[in-house]
């Protein structure tokens, strides 16, 4: 019994250690990702969902392109009390959690400005959570995640993740790694004897699966773990490129990926993942390209040695692709000598030729017959690091591709052509085939890589946008939706605010936004009186800078910069309501339930309330009243307290226990505090 209890306690302690792993979101721009205090984002590391993170454009749902990552650090001829190891490797990811091998000791978020607070009808509205620890107005980036972890070989990792909100730099994150031979081998600061680490490799793996939106549209599931992901490399001119001929991007040391061919799927050509049949959204079937994304990493700097900090342009020394479900990708153990020697072989492999895309070809199987597909991998080394010495590695991770609007135009034309891959599609005065349009996303990705490189090479000298507001409030109301904000004036040296813009979407937060208002720098209020009655509206507000602060050039296109939209994006609906009746007597016989009857079989593209399928509205009601909903048999199923002093109230067709009501006739009793009462019927058809 005692032994059983001991084992149970140990298992509970291990579970607590696993659940205690911290994560933070970098969410200031259109590229958003979560980061782990252990130094790498493993498969299902935050939630039990395989595609989680690396979302672009993050305003839209299911844009996750990240399936798993791995960080391995290896050294040679390592001695410790457990023995002598020809190859010693410590791991976090792609599947193992790093417990007992990586020891997080610092995990902080620092922002240039206090993160704005956004409220809709008095409630905090946000997408990815922001857990900020401090503010540093002197930073040249908008947000920093500062992460330190010791390892069991005494090499301490310091990872700094930088995010930018400026519209030309908000789709990449810079990762600055510094590895120092501190000798610290655990979280409590315990040390080993000083020793020089030899043959050190820092090995990073990237299992991309662009994107979650099309996981069940193309092939039913396997694309969600990246079985069809295509991988390619630039910056290595050992042999000519075949899949994408030419050397125009070989000035960038990059590994990148995209949604490749999935041979079992034969309904139509799946490059770009056209959506012909809805899965998440049965109204999204016009053919929109669901995965025109290109994602990847570019090396911005790698020290030549601990004593020579110039950039070694031959790094990463290993640039490879590995089977995502190979034995080395799981059950990694810092005491398994045989497996660690095999892992070190991967880490020091060098160039894996032919490149993955070249080996697969235009019509081949990206999985090459494997069950899991392939991951990109980079190995930096070998370094010899004496006690107290460090090496520094800097990368940029980015996503880019066709815009949502372009993805709709191209995808719709491809579907209209019945899936003819040779059909010419004209957009913005240019004519290309569907796949040629998708592959322009590669050009966009490398434009982003070059912007990141320029930004890094100038010590993050990209022009700064003006600060976002401190507070942004959106309030539903009678005849208008009120927007008001508080400018951020904490930093007098911040770029000047020359104006404000309000952008609005109708029906859902992840849809097209249009600029509806522009005002001067002193403005702090806007009343939206053009919003449709009783329809959901979403907003964001940006500060507009001085065009003179952004002359353009290698960093940006010229013109005024704006504060990042994601600082003020609303994720909850606001409504313009009808004016309230003073009493029931004023509206006797005029109160309506809209629509009535409610028919779930109605065309979803012609819903009265866009993207709010289960909804009716009581209109022409007093500003304060109680609405009680009864079944035809007289059973009370829902009570709604209407207190916002407007003339309309939504009802989501559920009971008080959140069950969806069935087809039938329902009775609504509307009563004011004065005892006035109105009774009406409405019909639900399911």
C-alpha cells in the first residue's frame, strides 16, 4: 500500500510539473504565436490540438500553421556522474516536454506601451491573452518575451522573442538565442565542475502544417499533421534549385514550407487548398483558397565562434528535412546513448540533398510514402564553448502569402473553371493560373524575410508607428454605437499622432473591414449612426502618424504609419438598437419578433442577421422590461431581463439551461416594472 501511495504521489507531482509549464502569446501583429518557458513549442504543448499557433492573418479563424517544433542542444565526449557520453543531447520537442533537461528560470513579457484595454458594452474584449509584466518605453520593438532556461549539460539558453506592430513588419517574429556555458545544471542554480563543451550543435526543427482551416476539407485529417507539407531551402547553392529554379532568393538563408499536393485527394487540385465544401462554415464554399500561406524561418545571424561574433554565412551548417514520425522524434532521453548518437547524426548532417521540394517534384507525394510527412531542420555548429563563453544565433520566423481578398478572387475563379489548373485568372491587371497565383506567396515571404533582415541589421531601426490608445470603448446604443478612446501620452518622445481611423466589419470579427471614419488628432469620440439595426458589428481603431516619419525605402513603403490594429481589435459584437418606447401603451400592437417565423432552413447567405443563425429580436419594446418565454404548453423556458434602455433585445433561441429550443409555437410575455404587460406568439421551424 505504501509503495502504491508513493507511486501515486510521484505521478501527481509529475502531472503538476507538466501542467505548470507556462506559455505566453506574442500577439501585437498579424502573425501570432504562443511561446513556452521551456524554450520551444512542442506538439500539443499548450492545448491538445495538433495545429496550434503561428497564426496568420490572425484575425481569421483556424489560421494555425504550426504542428510541432523541436530544440535539441548536443555536445560531444561529455562526462557526468551517470557516465561518459560520446554524444550528449538535451531536448524539448517535437514531442518530449523537456522536463529534467531544460529548467526555465525566467519568462517575462515586456511591452513598449501598456497594453491597451478594449471593452465592448463594458466587458473586456480580447483574442489571444496578454499577460504583461512590465513596460519599457525605450524598446525599439512593441513587445518582448524574455526567456531563460538552464540545461542539464550546463549550457544556459537566453531566448528573446521580439514582435512588431508596424504594418510592414507585423508578420514576423525575431528570435534571439544566446547559449552560455554557465555550468548551471538545474533550476535551483546547482552547478557542475567547469568544463569546455565541444562539438556543440543547436538544432531547431519545424513541423509546419498550413493551415487548420483546411485540415478536414483536403483529405479528411492527415494534412493537419503536415503529411503534404512541402519544404525548401535557400541560401545554399551547392546544387541548382529545381522546383523553384533560379537564385534570386539565395541571398537569404531560409527554410520555408507550404501546403503541397496530397495525392489521395482527387476532387480537384489542392495547391492552395481551395474550399469547395464547407466544414467549419457551411457558407464558405465559393472556392476560397484556404491555405495560400508560405511559412518559414530565415537566419539573420550566427556567431562564427565564442570569440568571433561576426556572422558566419555558412550557418546553419546543417540544413535538412527529417521524417516527422521517425523514431528520433519521440521518447528522447538524455541517458539513451544509442539514440543520442543517432540524434547527433541528424544535428550534424550538413546539407540534405536533393532538397525536399526538388526530390518530390511538382506532381509527387510530399510524404514520400511516410505516414507523417517531413519537418524542416537547421543545425548551428559545431562550436567549442569554454566556461563563461557564449554563442549567439538570431532567426526570423514569418508567414505571408495571398491576402484573404485575393484568395477569394483566385479560388472563386478556379472553382468557376471547374478546377481547370490551366485556366487563366486575371487579377490586378495580371493573368496567371491558380497555382502560379499561390506561388506568388513565396515572393511575399522573402520580401518579409528581407525586411526582417534589414530591421535586424540596423539594430531594429525600422520607423516607429504612433502609440495605440490606452483605452478603447465600444458601446451598443439606441440609434448609434458609441466609440470612445483615451490617447496614450505617457511617452513624450513617441511619434506624433496626426489623426485617427475607425474600421468596421459586419456580422463577424473575422471578415472584411472597411474604413468608416477618419478624424483629427484631438478626436476621442465617434458615434456610428450608419450601422445596421440589430446586426453585429466589430471595430478596430488606429492612430495615424506623420508621413514625414516614414520616408520609405528598404523598410517600408512611404507614407503615414499606423498603430497596430490588434491593439484595439474587438472580438465581441456591438449593436445599433432601435429607440426605446416610453411605455407599453405607446407600442401596443407594435412589438414584433423578427424574423417570425424563424426557419433554420433559410438560405444562410440571406440571413436577416449575418452569421447569427440562432437569433430572433424583440423590437419596439420599452427600455426596461422582463421578457418571459413559454412553450406552447405553458412551461417557462427562459427569462430575459432587458435593462439597456434601448428598444430591442436579442434572443438566442435557447432555454435557461442553454439547450436549443425545438420547433414549435412559443409565447412571449413582456412586462414592465409598472406592471404593464404584452403577450405575443412566435414560431420556430427546425
